[in-house]
């Protein structure tokens, strides 16, 4: 069946409007709890959240649903998404839940579900939960004596900090490095600075004072100006920008330049290949990763497998084809030797390991290739299927012909908004810009 609630990254929307309402959260908790009851043992679900005000509304509603289904609920409080995935496995839970809308503003929120293996649920599992939501489940609720209990988990933050630290080689620490960490006023505002400080770094924190309304506001991986200014002000060796749930990372080098996910994947791929740590001679990225990354990997004898946009699709390809490095240009890096999902802090630590091992500055370590010009524009549409119209198809075909042999064209609907994303890249920036503009004009003529 087609999914109605779940998008590319769980259920997401405006807080206190469908589908992010307490009523729906209650139903999701009941349905997911019933779907994952699979024996006579006491069933457990782990729930974490970021720092959004609406988390106070969604968390108790989910808790009520899961306990009504007979599941015990372990509440973590504000914790990064990768910490929820890790603790789901560590606590032998049947299910994990992260309440977050990632890099979106505070007005939005979302519900992400993880299976007992710590991986995001498959499309089939999400469809099964949606089907249960539409049923009358009153006869499948737990008996009065079998209701679940809820408890706060002490020491969850410390567990994750220790886990993150162990991903750095034992022979390395971060002493002598001045690091600015921007936690986006989000889920990692405590754990990220703690981990870096315990590893010996001099740590300067920004984006570490959440108030429920300021998550991702002018800070974090999608708004790096504040971090760039702070790196310059304190003459830091590196700036680390996480997003609201800390599953992605963008770096700022000592010169104040941005280092995106493509460059980070290049660093990890080259380093792990040299050390014999790549499980396959290549990595996995999405259709949005820069052509420069593909060419750089090719020069090392490594391949780049591309998937649809969304870290879940990167993970699926990694699992089915045996890769242990993958990610997205936006800063999601999936390093399956350590984690089942993107982990911004762990990814940053892998880059810092290379910095320490080489003794080179971040600007040198993280400039592995020159990106080809890449233009991305969004066109909002009111309804219908603008990509199916003849005029748009003709504009796309013409653009593909102009870029043939020297670039790429990627056009896709957004998974979370009524937008068509038009991206082109190639060696000639003038041609790339012209191709994108022509397609956007064609879309706007039919998108009203």
C-alpha cells in the first residue's frame, strides 16, 4: 500500500497540525507498539527527542500509546538521533523513536522510528503501521495488568559520549586543538562539547542554549555564518556544525571555508582505503553528490554508487551491497563500522583523526577535489504533476542534451514540501546555469 503519513524520513510536519498532533502521536504509539509485539517478553521502546517546544507535547502522547499497547517506555530526553539508534540496540529494545524535524525550524517536528537493529524502518514496516492506524485497535490493546511502564534512563548521555569517544583510535587524542562546536541549539548541545573536551580539545561552544524556540535559528549545519565568525574570532583549528538532531555535520576550516559532506566522504574514503578499512573499493552517495567527488574517487580506483536522495536509501544500498561508507552532500555520513545512521559527532571525529595523523591543517586535509559548478533551484507548485507536461519534458530533454558528456541533470520532487528541485552540474558554469533557468521557467509556467 502507498504510505500517507511517512515520508523519506519518518512522519514530519507543522507541530500541532496534522499529522504532528498529540492524537496522531498516540495512534502511532499504539500501532507501532502492536506491530512490534513479537513474543511473551516485556517489550521495550526507547524515545529520544531534540529541544523543540513541541517535544513536550509529542513525547507524552507517544508514551501513552506505547504503554497502552503493553510496551515499557525508556525516556532519554534530548539526545542525538544516532544516540537513540545506538541505545535501542544497547538496551535490547524492540523499537526506537526520535522526535525531531532535523534541520527544520522549531515550528516543525517529526517522528522517526528505528527497529531493534537500530536501522530506520523499511517502507514495508511503515506501511504496516499506517494500516494499523486506520484499523479499530481497541480489541488489541494491552489488558489492564499488562500495561507498559515509563521511566527516565539515567546515564544515557554518558553512554553516548563514551561510545563516540571509542570511535577515535586509542592512540589519538585531541589535545592541542582549538575546536568551536555549534550544536544548533539542538539535541547534542551537551554531549558534543563533553565528548570533545574529554578527548583533550580546547572547546568553545555556540548554539548550546536551547529554549525550545531557537533550534537551528541562525546556527547549525544549515546556517554556518555564526560558526565562521567564531572560528575567525578565536583562531580555532576547526569549526564543527551539527544540525538539530546531530545526524549531520558541516565543518569550517581554519580559514573560515565550508567543508561539505562530499569533501568529508572523500577524506574518509581515501583514509580508510589507505588503511585497508573499506569493505568495498568504493562508497555510496546520492544523486546530489558533486561530480567532482566521483572523479576524485575514480582517480583512487574507487567507485561511487548513487541512490535516491535520503540517507535511508544510502543505508539500504550499503547494507545490500556490503559498503561501509556512505553519505550525502548535506553532511549525513553513514559509517557502518560504528553506527546504523548518520552521526555528525562521530563523522567529525574521523576527520579529526586524519588531521592528527597527518599533522596538516584542516584546510589541506579536507580539500580533496575541486567541485564542478553545481546549481540547485526549487520551483513551488500548487498541485498536479508538472513534470508530466510536454513543455517541461521538452525543456528537460534539451537540458540533458546540452550537458551530455560534460555534466549531469537531476530533477526530483521534494519528499517533504510541494517543490520540484532542479539541479545541474558540469564543467561550464554558464551552460549549467542556463539549463537550470530554462527548466525552471518551463516548470513555473505549468506549476500554478
